């Protein structure tokens, strides 16, 4: 019976040894898989860190360019407002100048018309005087001719 127990124990020990060997092989495989996964994880972590660094660099560049563009937009807006105000002022000055010129032309035209009317009336008066003198001379000439002929 001891022999039988010894044989059974031997079988159990052999089975346990086989299982331990299988477990050892499985553990080695798992250890290798774990090492590979850890290496891949480290590689992925390095890649992620590099990507994060690049993203941060890009964000900094974008912030910088955004700031520059904002500054340029503000400068352009201010320049536009200044130019618009200058244009409006110049336009108002031109309108004032045109109105002043129109007013002065009207005044000048009125003065010229007054002078023309004055000149016309003086000319008419002089013409009337000349016609009167011409009539007088003609009458005197006729009277003189009549006296000389009689």
C-alpha cells in the first residue's frame, strides 16, 4: 500500500512538476509579452510626449500669429477710421468751397448785371442825348440852309 501511495505521490509530483514547468513557460511568455508591451508603451509615451511638445509649439505659434493678426487688424481699423475721417473732412471742405464759390459767382454775376444795367441806362441816355443833338444839328442845319437859300 505504501508503494501504491508512493506511486500516486510520484504521479502527483510529476503532474505538479509538469504544471510548474508549464506555468514557468507561461510566466516567461507573459513576462516577454509584458516587456514588449512596456517597451511599446514607453515608445508610445515618448511618441505622445513628442506629439504634445509639437502641439504646444504649434499652439504657441498660433497664439503669436493670432496676436500679430489682431494687432494688424486694429492698426488697419484705426487707419481706416483715420482715412474715413480725413475723407469726410475733405469732402466737407470741398462742399464749403463749392458753396462759397457759387455764392461769390452769384455776387459777381449780380454786380456785373448791375454794371451792365447801369452801363445800358447810361448808354441809352447818351444815345438819347446824341440823337437829340443830332436832331438839333439837323434842325440847325436845315434852318441855316433855309436862311441861306432864302
